[in-house]
C-alpha cells in the first residue's frame, strides 16, 4: 500500500471511481479518459508499481486480473467481437500511473501494431 498512490486510494475507496467489480484482491473500474466505448482498468488492491516489480508468488494475483478482465468483457457483450487487454510497463510504453493496471478495451475495432 502506498499512501500517495492514486490507484491505492481508489482500491481503498478514498477516491471515487465507477467500480464494476471489487473483491479482496482485485478492483475493476471505468477509465476516466476512455480510449474505447468500453475501457476498464483492472488493478490489484496491493500496490505493485510496474510489471517489472511483480515477483514469483504473484502468478495467482496476475491471473486473477486477466480472468477478471475476460469475465467483464463477456458480461458486457464484448467476448464475441473481441477486446484488447494491455499492461503498459514504464514510461516508454506509456505508463503514467505507477500501480499496475490491466487495460480492458472493447466496443470498437482496433489496429495492430499499437502506436
Ligand atoms: P497508463 O497510461 O497505462 O498508466 O494508464 C493510466 C490510465 O489511468 C489512463 O488511461 C487514465 O485515463 C487512467 N486514469 C487516471 N486517473 C484516473 C482516475 N482517477 N480514475 C480512472 N482512471 C484514471
Ligand atoms: Zn498503489
């Protein structure tokens, strides 16, 4: 837990967010600046700054993030048409909030490779 971390505060309920799912380990909420009609961030409640900081023992937690994203995509009707899941790691990849988050984007077609 990091006192000055935006996503730790969202996980603790100290900053409002449009939460779609919450349990003891994972929170999923709408991105405040959506890049697709459906843009959700799935985060661990525990503070991990970047994917580089995930360790042996975090497999279960990281797997829960991915499965949570897949379940939300299914529940919101994006499974058949498709959706994208992305971890940006460090500034060169576009990471701006240093608490890991899995982007879940759906509701539009997407290009590859990403910019
Ligand atoms: P990244 O650039 O991969 O670090 O993604 C950070 C994401 O967090 C961006 O898509 C932002 O729009 C989003 N974001 C920043 N602040 C908030 C907030 N208070 N609530 C929801 N999403 C946020
Ligand atoms: Zn944090």
